[in-house]
């Protein structure tokens, strides 16, 4: 592959990642006010359940679906090729957003939970995007490809919540229909701009469901080294998602923020992610090394979240600035570290496994954090800080105990 073609693919993938992430993030500023700061009705007080518990279930539905989707989408892209697997999954995710908007119009809580699950089921395609970035190595350095792809996704997280906050003024359902449009544009661009980076390895005689069983990402857990990877990534993502899911609730509960204000602060967070990922990540890696950079960022982020009870209105902005920069470091370098060490297992399956940990953590912390938030959403965020500190310790132990010889063992059956 020529250098120019590789960069065309990477830039196209960045644009598609931005639109896809914008579609996913667009409803986020809407959910907390719907349940925490709105008059009680049949939707946010379904069966007389506390609104925070109903919100926790809604927050969990999407990652549970994405968790299931992540087990096979990345692996299927190894077998069927990246391009069409990505385009198909984006299109089906867009249909889920249509159902979400309709459920809100009908004020049907159960339909909304189901729609969030269906949307999540086909949103695990982030593993395919990361696999495409990994496929471009060695033409494009893997750290650069990952950091640029992540930066583009962060732009989506910047644009999405801002748009969602303002679209809330037109009705909560409007944001979900707008997300549908963004994802359909993303699917069209995938078909027209992305070249295939991985040749199909599928035997025409193999049935689809046979491939789901034989080549899903969870089968990597037969390998002891990847069991450690799974646990480590899961713990880190538990801490990260405690922050992602409950800072909007914290902002509403403690500071009475509106959807637009949440969108503005989310934009600050993601802008700092973009800048750190695109401008600083390679320099930090070259100075501290991959492991050193990740560990320092995890420790600092954990300490920052532990300080959440002491944050007042004047400190909110610096809080989000520093958190965005730290997330960009550990969230951008950890996949590179694992991709370099375990590339022989297939980038699609490996990125799928890492994506599974994100969504599993998302679902688990939605329930655990939802229960903790009954005491106060602040403590759900503090819990995330404690978990990030634990993940930093685990990563240091993992790196010292796992040799590269173990990582390079021959993969059975390949």
C-alpha cells in the first residue's frame, strides 16, 4: 500500500469515526435532565421506580447491546472484510436511533430501553475502526494511526453533545432523529471512501453462525495472557465509565446544569481530548514510554476524580480540561500497547475484545454507580477515581509479570 493511499484511508476513517461518535454522543446531555430534573411522569417514574434507577437501566441498555455486538463485529470483519461489516453495522445502528426517537414521542419507557439495546448491539463497530487503523501499520505508525482515529472520535464527542443540548429545545426525540442522519451519512461515506484493508478469509462453505461461534472475540479468552488483558482493560474502563456516565448527573444534581450547559462542558472535555491526542500523545509516549505514560495518566486521573467532592463552580472548567487531557493519554495508548504485543491474534478480534471490556464496564458501572448515586452522584464519580488507581497498579504488575516471549507464543489453530 502506498503512503498516500494509506493516509486517504486514515483520513476517511477519521471523518467516519467523527460522525459515528457524534451520533452516539448526541443524546447524552438529554438523558440526565429527562430523569433527574424533569417533572415525574409515566416515562421517568415507570412503575413508581426512582428516576435514578430508571436512568441507570437506560444507561446500561446501550452498552449491554454493544457488548454483545463487540463479541462478533470485529471478528467478522477479519473474515468478511472491514468495509462492508462496518457499513452494515452503522446502518443498523441508525435504525435503532429511529426507534429511540419514536419511543420518546410515545413516552414508552420499555420501548426506549429496548431501542437503546438494539442501537448498542450494532454500535460495537468501533472495534472495526480501530482494526482498520492497525491494518495501516507499518505504512503509518500505529501510535499515530490510533491517536488520529481517537482524536476524530473525540471531535464527534465534542460536536454531538453540543448539538444534543441545543436540539433538546426542540424536543428530546429530535436529537435521536438527528443522530440517525449522522450515522446514515457515515455509512454512505464508508461505502464510497473506504478501501478494504483486510482481505476476506471466509470459506463460502462456512455458515454465518458457524463463524460467529468460531471467530468471535471472546474465544481469545482461552489464552491465559489475554485473560489478563481482559481483566486489566475491564478495570480501567470501569473507572473511566464511572466518570463518563455520572458526571452529567453530578452536574445536574450539584450545580443544577441544563442540557446546554452539560453540552458545553462536555465540549471542553472532548476538545482537550482532541488536542492532547493529536498534538501531545506521540511526544508523551516518546518521553515516558507507553507504559509510563499510561500509568502516570491513570494515577493523575484517579486523584482528580477523588477530588470531585471539593470541586466548586470556579474549578469545574479546569477539572474538565485536565480530565480530558489525561483520558486522551491512557485511552489512546493502551490499545497500542496491546495491539503491538498481541497482533498475532488478529487485530479485529483483539480490538473487539478491548471494545467488549469498554461496554461491559459501561453496563456494570451504570448499575453499580446508579445505586451509589442514590446517596449522591458525586460518590459515583469518586468510585471511578478509586478504580482508576487500582487499574494503574494492575497495569504495572501486568507489565512486569508478562514477558514478550509469553506474548509471542504461537497461536493454536492459525
